[in-house]
C-alpha cells in the first residue's frame, strides 16, 4: 500500500538547502523595492489612520503575518497561506480549521470577513505602539542557540508609504529565558493578533464566511494512479477551454499556473488530495491555492 503524497514527492535537495537558511534581512523599504519583488500597494489612494497613511486598494496588503520556509515539502510551501492578512479595501483573510482526515480537501480552508476603517486604524495604532512601524531590530537567535529545520515568522506591514518587514527565525521555539527583547516584543505583538477583536474592537469586524476567490494558482505533477491504493484515487478529466494545459505546468520544477475560478467551477472545491486530473491520457496531481493579494505571479 502506498500513500505517497504530492507534497512529499516534490522535495529536492536544493529546495531544502534554501529553506534551511536563516534570514536576517530585516528592513524598511520603499514600495518600489520590497524584498519579495512585489509592491506594498498598487493603489494610488491612501487612507490616513491616526496620522498613518496606508494603501486602500483591493489588491493592497496592509498587514500580513505568516510563516516561510522550514523543513517541509516544496508543495507545502507553495500552498501555505498567511495566519492573518488585512487588505486595503477592508478584508480580513484567515485560514480555517484543518482536519486530520486523509485525504483532506484539495484546497486549504480560507475565510474572510470585513474590517472597517476604524478597525484598520486601531490595528495600525497597536502596531505602532508595539514598535512595528519602525526599522526592524536584530531578531537573530542569541549566541550559542541552534535550532534546525524551523520556519521564519514574517510580519509585513505597509504604511507610511513604506514596507516594514519583520523576519525572525524559529520565533517561539527558543526557551523564553534565552529570548532577546526584540524577539519577545515581536512575539507578544503577534500573540495579540490571535484575537483580532480584542485589538480592533468586535464592532469593527464583520461575520466570517468562506473566502470567495477570482483566481487559483497551482502546480502539477505526473502520477500513476495504479500505484495508489487504500484509499484509491479518483481520476477526473481536466476540462477543456480553461486556457491552461497541465503538460506545460509540469515543464520544469517550480512552474505554476494561474486560472480563473469561473473556468473550473467547483472542480477544485469538490476535490480532495487524492483527486487526480487526466489530460491526454496522463494523470496529474495538483497543488492548488487561492490567489491572495501580494502573491507572486505564476509563470503560466
């Protein structure tokens, strides 16, 4: 019986080597020179929050908090989603609960709710009081402490016409007595975001509902359904007319494609991790996630 998954099969030595490197490139940058190559905001409209301007477009990210890297499969990194995202047009995007049932849903569970301007004002005010709207301090682990295979905790805030990027390796995994003041301050602020209503006021937040996306991005890998047993996979035809050929998505490692949600209907939302897609007699396993503001563009 083989339960090999798509995520585990995509790990490569160069990928792991890059993931295990600790990052210390904390900086405040202009919108044109963000470290990830993206712009902190594409909107020309700026709202003023307690004297703090921030971008207000639907594709603008005001705050994003999540994890990057670590000793995980490459596919896991591709479909990773932020722990919290606040967009310029007043949306809060968060992951939903993940069950331990296998095979689980193909798509990561994501929810969204509204946040009004007063709520964003309160959030940025809290970030400023916590020292997050300033040049990031040194978040490196204290001398003598070594933690392997851990992810980076990354907090990005776009305000004041700049991007504040706070990146700390293995945050929360070191013993508290060994933590530095800078790491403690970052950890404490992120801890408050676990209950956003306490930070911004529940009256400034709307009801949570499943995220509705206009586009998905995905990677594909050729598989042999016959090698999977108990539970057996389900093979469904890849719909014609999507504008994306799965063969091209697998042309080289790291290639991904973007596809309109309307082009696939409920194909992804009804699929699980053992749903394979057949094109020209070849079966493919996909790693799929909704396109979120600030996501890097796919090559196809």
